C-alpha cells in the first residue's frame, strides 16, 4: 500500500473526528486535509497545506497566556527547573528542532509569568539552536533581546516572538527539503508538548474544568500532527512519535463534555419576555491521572535523545 493510500485510509476512518480548535482559523483543518490528495501533483501546494495545518495549532504564546489565566504553575521553582532540564546540546537534527520548540514555549511562559532572567536563558538557547539548524534568516536575536530588556515592552515582545516562531515554521517548508519539513513538524510538536506538560503538571489543575475542556479540544490538533507525520513515517525517528501521539489522542478521547440542560425560565423585563436557559458543563474522565504520565513520557522520549 502506498503512503498516500495509507494516509487517505486513516483520514476516512477518522474524518468525523476532525474539527476546529478553539483558536481562530483561516481554513478548517478538515478542508486542508482534503487538499492532501493532490500532494503528489503539486509540491508547492503541499507545502502550503502543511504550513496551514501547523499554523492552525495553538502556538506557545496562546497556550502560555491560557495557562496564566488558569493560574497554572506560577511558582518560580517550577519554571526554573524547566530551564535547567532543557539546557543540553543534542546532535540529532530532529531532537534539536523539538528542543527549539520547547524553548520557545518556555520563553513565552517565563515572560508571561514575569521571569525575564529565565526568559533570557531560553532566548540564548534558541539562538544557538537556530544556528545549528541553519535557519537563522528568520530569527533576530538582537531585536528580541532589546524587547526583553526594555521596560514596558511586554506585548511587543510576545508579538515579535510569535511572529518569529511562525516565520521559522513557514521558512522550513519553503526550503523544500524533507529534513527541514520534518524539523518544522517536530519544532511545533516540541512547543505543543511542552505547553501540555506545563498545563497538567500542577495537581490543582486536575479539577479545573476550563483546563480539561481545552485539553479535550487538543485531540484534534494531534490528528493534524499524525496526518502530517504519515508522509514521513519511513524515517526512523518519526514512527515512535506517531505511536506516542496515538496513545495520547486515545486518552484525550476519554475526556467528555456533558451538558445538563435545566428547564428554561421566562421572565418579564419591562415589556420584553426574556427566555433564560441555564446549563452546566461536567467534565468526566475515568483515567485523568494517566494523561500527565503519557505527556511526560512523550516529552522525555524526545528530550533524552542525543
């Protein structure tokens, strides 16, 4: 069976599961995936489709701001430990790309949680990794360092970081090289996994309804990653990641939203009848505590590669 046929079979099996994430998208993922049928015919279109899918996945800034809103892990020691954990120098290209994405996530987290000293550690690591990967043309260290060290530049720093992150992803696909295309996917996965790890690493967050609702939506993002990686599953480092993502997606499928609608009430305000419909959302998951374990395993699996 050809790789394209294999991908199409998987797409048909899971077609009903494809949906939009909570972020705004220019084009739904389901529509993007239909274009993958033409990937063998039009290489330029395939790169555009791949990039669109990656751009539709929540980036480090968005998930860092969400974590801050949910009061997740704002302790200095946790953020400091993460900075130390990521300070190593892998030689393998895809591990470098994964680590680059993780550092982007930790950079925005440190900045959002007002830890500029730690943010600078991650910024220096990013500079080194983009140099090793040969993708420095989309990275401006001096500009980010200026914004990082200048008071009252909070929003400007986040906006510029997001712009550079997205430009690096796009730039990797524009080269038209398989190794850089896979590196872009791994970079995005590194950022995404690090964000999930940060979100679920705090015990109180296990009872956070908004957090679990957001996590449940991420199974659709994992679908996008899996479909992209199917085109490269003959590469030695890709299949282990796909297997881990499959397990993670299956576990997220167990996060359920239950809407318990109450009887509607009609009230009169002035001369206007007002219909009040109240509902509650209940999140249930029989294996909640397994999710942090799986995410940590995926993270460790990649970050321990040299």
